[in-house]
C-alpha cells in the first residue's frame, strides 16, 4: 500500500469521509455518478449486478470501483435498502474548488427505517423505525417512528413472558428497521432489519436530555413518561439515530405520545398469523386476509389507517360505539358514501407530502399535488359538515387550509417542471425580481435574433451573419472581401481564411443576459421555492390534522362500503360477559365461494357458560367456525359491522388461536 502522501487528493478525501461511516456503503458523488470503492464497490457490484471496474489512486495501485448514474440512484438505493444495507450519500458542496478539489460531505444516511423518498416507501403501510430497550427481566421499552408521516410513540411492556409480548408488538408494527443496544440479544423471529448501537446511547439521563432538548420542554411529565423510563430511553435513542442518519427528519417530529397495550385487544403473533388479519399464511400477502375484505379505502392515508385499526381492536365501548355511529351514517346514506369516496379518490398522500415539504426534500410536483388536494378540501368539508353529530369530533381537526392554498395558487406555475433543474416553477407575477430577469432574458434573445437583419440593413453588407460558438460566444461574421466596410464600433475578435469575426459591446451585454439568465432564474426560483416550503412548514400541524381527518373519513366510508356490499349488520357491543351471534358467516371464506352459499352458524353462549367444545369429522368446518367467531368479535371491536343477522358481543381483552 502506498504512503498516504503518495495517493491522489480525491482518494484522501474519500478515505477521510469513509472513516466516519465504516458501516455504510458510501455513495461518493463524482460528476454525474455516485462511485463506490474498495469493499463497498465489491458489495455494490454483487448486490446490484453492475460492472466492477478499477481506478488508479497512486503509482502502480488500482482499487475496485463501481458506479451508478446520479439520475437513477433511487432505483439502485431501493435494492440495497431491501437487503438491509445502509447507504451514506456524499454530495459535492459549494460551487468553487478548494486547492483544486470540490468540498464534499455526507448529507444523509439512508437506512430501511429512515426513508422519505416516495419511490422507496410502501404507500399502503407505515415504514416504522423501532427501538427496543430491555430492562428488568420482565420489562422492555419500545418506541417507534414513521418519519414520512410524523408518527412518534412509545410504551413499556411488562409481561412474565416478555419474549412473546415483544414478538406480538413487533408483528403488529412490522418495522422496516429496529435499533437496540449491541450488548443484548433479541428473540428470534422478529420482523425487519436490525441495527445494533453502542450501549452508551441508551443511557437514561442522556436519552432524557435528548428528548428535553428536542421538544424544548423542562419536563417529560406532559408526555406521560414520568413512570416509563425504558420508553424514554427508547425514544431518546431513536432521536439520536435520526440525528446521525436523517437530521432533516427531526423537525418533522413535533408530536409524541405514549400508549398502553392495555388499551387494545391483545393479539399475540400466533393469533395474528392464524387469523390472517393483515397477511396470509401462504406468502405474507394481503390476499385472503381480513384486511382485504374490509379495505375499500381510496387514499394512501386511509390504507395505512385501516391497517392500524385491524391490528389494534379497541377495548373502550364508548370509542367503539362512536366509530359505529359514523359507519352507520355512511352505511345508511349510500349517496353520501358514494360522493365522499369519489371526492377522496383524487387526493394525494397529504400526510407524506407535507412531511417532505417540512423535511426539505419536496419537489415542485409535490407542491402541485398538495395544491390540487387543498383545492378540494372546502367541497369535502361542505359534504360532511351538514349536521352529522357522529362526525363532529373528527371534523374539529379538519382545516380548509385556505392560506396555504392561496400561497400555492399565487406562487406556483400551473404546470411547473418536475424538478428545480428546469426554469418555470414560479408563477409570473409572484416575484418582481424573477419577472424582471425573465423579461430581460426574453428581450435579449429577441434582440440577438433580430441582430443579423438589423445590421445587414444598417451596414448594407449582405453577407453579414450572426453566429455562436462555445469559445467566443455570439459574434458577427463578415467575408474578407467586405471587411473594409465594417463599422468602426466593431471589435475584431477572430481572423479566418475567408472572413473576419467581430463583437460589439452592446452585443456582449445582451449575450451575458442570455447566457447567465437561465442560471440566475434557477437560483432565484430555488430560493423562492425554499421560502414557500418554509412558509408551508409553519402549517404542518394544521395540514397533518386535516390529512388524518381525511384518512379517518376514508376508513369509516370503507367499513360502510364493506358492510353494504357484503350484507353486514351493526353488532351490539357491550361491557358485559356475553357472546351471541346469530347466522354468523366467515367474512373471508364467504367471499371465496363461487356459485355456492356460505351456510351460516350460530355462536351463542348461555348465561354462565365459559367453554364450548366443537366435535365433528375432518374437513367439517370446525376450524372455520372457530376463526369465524374470533373474526366477528375482532371486527366488532374495531367499529366495523359484522357478517351475521344479529350479534350481541361483550368486549374481550384477548383472543387466543392455535389452529
């Protein structure tokens, strides 16, 4: 290996940066490519099936190299992230080289749990980053965050069978990535990729200080963390991890909540699997699941929320009944349901778009999508605010966002380019400075376009031509035979065999306007675009509130649609020890029957009965009946209607299945 002083400056720069990110693949920006070197290059070549080449870094020394085009990076990134790799994105910073070398720095580290790019995110499910902090033998803290939606919450588990409780919660969350102290081992069978971190990052006092500084508060009591030290450590560790990998995402996390598993029906991993709530047993897809039956949502926000509802049945009878009232509204009013679903369908993923805006990663097309959605909000509010008491609580958070819409309508062009690399993003009339440059540029182009005819007429030289090349810019060319007729203000620039080329001070002024205008326009539009995003970011809480209200409306209408299409009834959910289902049907199996009718069954427990034993030959439907009873109870406790002719269901706090 050569001495450090013998290697090239660019190699020195690479090694200095790589030393800071030893556990990530470093995408090192060189021109229009991200290059990887050494072991990173071999890994990248193998995983992405691209050519492995080499690069000279010192006399007689070549190193492995593999590169990907900058414009296609997202596609390659997604394949590396799916395999659990971390990728550090190193960009050129500044417009001027320092000692012949452009400065570079890592702008973010892409990991499975810290994605913001729309092309890398699953639109129908949350992309959770989870942190697990074990404590006493029967306790553990869990925090999770989805930086694409701003959801941030934590809890503590206390269970004699901690491994099972931990596995159940992880199966519910289905995180993309989990961080944990490097000195502990997690139970087998947990989903997602794992990123162990140094133990000191989970120290209680340090984590609490991180939380206090982030939320700018003097105490964590208001977040419900006073008696949840393990949850506080998990939440603090997540913030530290984001500060290293995706620092821009921290400004998205302005809300935090704690939750208790005692607020929801307990469903262990085996129960979720056997009942096929959100994933089927065969391949993990949605086909043949309860979620497939109930999910008639038409927005990405609604699809994520209904998945959460199916995974977290309620225990509070009042909350269940409030959901039922809203579902009843849309069930009984088919026209209202159809109008609402039609109005929701064109909406963009407002929840994720505003978080990209706040995180500084939004593109013009994101603001166009937001504008289109905000334009539709007043009509939506009018549609559902017509004295419907069952929706009053939800509509408290539904803002029309008229100020934000006015900003987008006045600032953004009707059909802007997809990115800021091309001019035309900002509407004419919004910025006097930008309009002035655009107008001067247009005038300069017209002046140059007319120059040849004007000068021919003025000088009477019919062979005069106006041309352009990259070396001299614009010039006036006169044949050698007519060069003696050149006006005195013409400045000779170049002599050719048969012609002379000239410039004039006025022409050079217009040339500078034309050649510099596009860069200047891009610079001003970039600055204005950033200012627009900053103004919208100040309204993040309002827009998120509206987005979540839209998601809930979508889910309520979806449950009503499922009830109407499949012939469900509203169950009577009570805080009593009762289970009485008449003419019950399996919600999934009945949809798979072709040309056959599902034979309904009663499930009725008389007073004092606790157990019933089902007997019968193989393939007679015993397992189907057991699953059917469980699914009907679960559907009732998420607020859905159920497949039966009548049902009275006492709230249950847990479902067990080992079928």
